[in-house]
C-alpha cells in the first residue's frame, strides 16, 4: 500500500511539474501570440488581393527596373484591385509578403547583394514557375547562382554556353540526374533545342517522366533546375522567349549600387564592425529559422495530440525551446 501511495505521489508531482512548465511556457508566449493575432486577422482579410498583387509582380515585373516595378505595383495593380473592390493591403511590402527575413539572410550568406532590387530578383528566380533568364551585365546574378548551387562548382560540365559542341548531351546530364545547370552568355535568341525544356513538355510513363530533346528521349528528374544569364545590357529578346522563360533584369541601378558601395565602404573602414554585423546576421538568420521550425513542430503536435497535453513531454519541451529562442531573436 505504501509503495502504491508513493508511486501515486511521484506521478502526481511529475504531472504538477509538467503542468507548471506548460503554464509558464504558454504565459511567456502569450504576449507575442496575442500581438500576432490582430495582424493575422487583417492579413486573412487582405489575403486575396495581396496574393493577386504578388503573383502579378512575379509574373510581369521581372524585365523592368525598380522605378517601373514600383509604378506597376503601387499604381496599376493596386488601382485595379480597388476598382474591382478586392480587399488588399495598400502598404504591403511585397518582398516581406513573398519571402521571410530568414530566407533573405540566407541569400545574403550566399553572396546576393543586399539592395532591394536584388532581393526582388531572387524572389522571382526562386518563386517563378518558368526557368529564369537573367539580364546580368555586371555578373552579380551568375556569382550568386554559382555560390547558391554547389554542384555548379563541383562539376564544371554543368556550366556551358549555347555554342557547346554537344548541347543535347550537355543538357542530358543535369536533366537525368536532377542537377542544376547554368547556360551563360545568352544573346538575343536561344537554340530551339531548348524549347521542350523551357516549355516543360513532359511525357508521363508509369511513375516517371520523360522529355524529348532533339528527337531523343531522356528521363526527367523533377529536381532539375535551369538557370540562364545574358551579359548584354539591353538584349532584344523575342516575345516568344518572354512567354517561355522568366526574364529578370539584374542590372545594378544607381540606388542599388549606392547600397552595395556603402556596405563595401563600411567593410573597409570599420572591418571589425562589419565582421560583427555579419556574425550577428548569421546568428539572427539561424535563430529565426529554428524559431520557425519550432513553431511548425508545435502546431503539428497540437493538431495531432491525443489525450492530455501533460502526457506529451516533447510538446512541453518544444514550447520551452520556442520561449528561449524568441528571447534570443
């Protein structure tokens, strides 16, 4: 009897400790969650218009410079939404809507310039359904892509031009193995051999996909990525090419150049501060990523919880970790 009572007392203390940890973690996260709640309600109301504006931005704004992009989003797109009485946020920053600061920080670590135009371009490269063709006279896009995709550095056969002796063979390697490839120095036209790839003319056979290039059938791996760059400052691409690829202007503007030069100048004059800033940015990016992963894990556990929350110690641990990580961020 005494052993049973002692066991019951120990179990009760354990559940009380778990309850106290759960209450403390929930109370500490409550303030942050309540602050986010009001924003979520408004975001839900404006979601339709914001998604329409963001989709139009990704689809149509790539070929234009920053001034014309701002004019399209602020004037044309927003005016059209207001005319149709579609709810949307007039003060929305599309870069913040389409991508998290964590992702922007990761792009910066990959070598992407920190100016607004470069971040917009990176969004289009990663979010657009069509393969990107980047107008890149300064070579910044190519440097970022090569650093972003380590396979391009490891295997030089994945970087080539349209004048390569065996273009079909060069394409077959990344297509069949699900690797990225970079076709550089595009001029005004592209080889018609690329049309099935750009248009994603896939043929499903069983559980796999095939693609026919130059009359020859190849296996198609869904992880395949195609990047294209042009060194020409003002290429005369055909309307058909605009329909096949996502044209993105990476040309550095005066404002973007000023932002980049400021960062370089600070790095030269105050090198120690610049190093501290880089370390801080990396730390914040890592913490934000871990916080997001923790919140996603928490939602998953809450949605799939069975029985009492006190019986799931991993749930309480996730809450405690989110609490600590949010303070760090």
